[in-house]
C-alpha cells in the first residue's frame, strides 16, 4: 500500500504522507480570504500535532443536503486548524485509504462518533453514515 494520498485536488484537498510525516491542506479560498492574504496551503508536520479530533456536520434542507467530515487539529504550540473534507470528485476508496493512513500515522486521533471505523467497515455512503450518526444524537 502506498504511504500517501491526496483526496480532492491541489485547489481544494487534503494530502497525507506517512513517509515524510506531513499533512497538507489545500484551502479553496474566497475572494475576501485571498484579499486578506490567507495562505492557500497549510502544511503540518506530524511531530507538531497533539491531537486530531474527527468531527462532522450535516446540513439538511428541503432541496439540498450536505455532509462534511472535519479534522479538528490541535498543535503542540496551541494553534488549531479545521480541515473540512468535502470533495465532490473523491472516490470512496480514496477516503478509505486516507483514513487508514491517518490511523497508521501514529498521530493521536480522537474519534468520539467512531466515524473512521464505521466508514472503513461499511459499504454505505459517507453521507448516509454521517446522517445516521446525526439522527442518533
């Protein structure tokens, strides 16, 4: 198995590399964020990460619903980052590889809703899994 994968793309995506021990997030910036000078790329070394908490959101409206998994990252210097993983063109198998690499990274992972385990052990869509978790609350 390869030790790295990019889910999404370099315009908007998340890259994990267990050999180089880095996590990169390519942020899709709004015009306002670009004008303010926000960086499009955030790169974190595994050694700088204290914990990654796996969270999610569900937006359910009559015409359009969406689900998002978020990596909420706390670093050793007390900085924090949220990396939302919402990439339309990403295949389910790529998410599975990404999450398996994340589990193998030796980073402290907190997954209070067991999202990763459920995704890796289910054939349901990620949207269905997150909606079911939301409805159990």
